[in-house]
C-alpha cells in the first residue's frame, strides 16, 4: 500500500478520534489500536514509522509470524481474537501487551494455570457480548460484573484491566449505541475493582463508541482502505 495514502488515512483517523473525544470531554483520552489482520509486516512497519505503536491481531499464528518479522520494533501487540485452548501456550510465549478477548471464566482459569507453569503474567480485558449475539464471543452483560470478580478472585497471574466489546452488528445506530452504553455501565461498575480500559469502537462505529465513553478503539479497515 502507498505510504502517502496510509499517512492520509491515519491523519484522518486521528482527527476524527480527536473530534469525538473532545465532544465527550477535553480530558477524555482515547488510545488507537491499529488492527493489522488485513496486512503484512511491511504495512505494519510503515504504520510504525508514522508513529503507530499499538497494533492488534486476531489469530495467534498471525500474531506470531508478524511479531517475529518485526521484532526489531517496540510495537505493542494486542490480541483481539478468539483464543483456542490449544493456542494458549503459544500466546503466552508471544508475551502480548494486552489480551483483549478473555471471554469465559473457564478460559481464564486455563490461561492462569499455563501462566503459572511458565511463571508469567498477562494483562487482559474481559470480552462482553453486549448485544447478546449468538455469533459473538463474550460474557452476557448480566453476568459480566460477577464473572469479572470471579476471575480476579480465582486467578493469580491474570491482571484484569477492563472490558472489551464489539458493537451490535446492525445498521441501526440506536441499537449499536445501546450495546456501547451497556458495556460502559459495566466498565464503570468495575472501576473500583481496577478497570481502566473500556475497549470499544471499530472502523464503522468508533465515534459513537467514544461518545459512549470508550477509551480504546480498534480500527482496521479504515487504515488500509
Ligand atoms: C477486525 C477487528 C477489528 C477491526 O475492525 P474494522 O472494522 O476493520 O475496523 C476490531 N476488533 C476486533 C475484535 C476485530 O476482530
């Protein structure tokens, strides 16, 4: 992809995030994670050269291949996909900056066991299935608060830092907004328990997500279109 085009896209994204966050509050800070699942190491390197450090991948194999190809750069790798049990050890070895898609207590317990064996820790977010969609991973909103506390109580090597959600899959803005508001409420309730990150918003809905309180957006296609 052309470097100038990438820079244009990035400038535009930053400006839109800036406008959206100021609409919420001058003090509201939003981190942009560039989702790089559509591109190879070369484009990720170009992104880094433009100043982007946080990047996200949704498959352990891709995270491994790309982070190894770019191990000369201080990139912050986020894992945002479904984690299969047989990939847990691989993910631990890759030492991700933030694992955003912890989606069941069961997975948390298994991950914790493997972290214990490897004497490592991992920063994680609990994924919330905010619109209760069958195709999506995550705990249902009604259970999220209790699950979060259970994970804190029952694990020693997982450092829970907040919640992540994917907005409702629909064209209807009100429905999407509701899914963000639901997640933000859970995040607020969890703040006294250490939650600092509310990760929501993608290429098609990040401004709405920020309006609803998101402080981390995961943007992919908009960078590379
Ligand atoms: C792919 C993906 C994104 C980015 O989606 P875009 O619509 O390309 O911005 C964000 N979050 C998750 C979990 C993803 O899988």
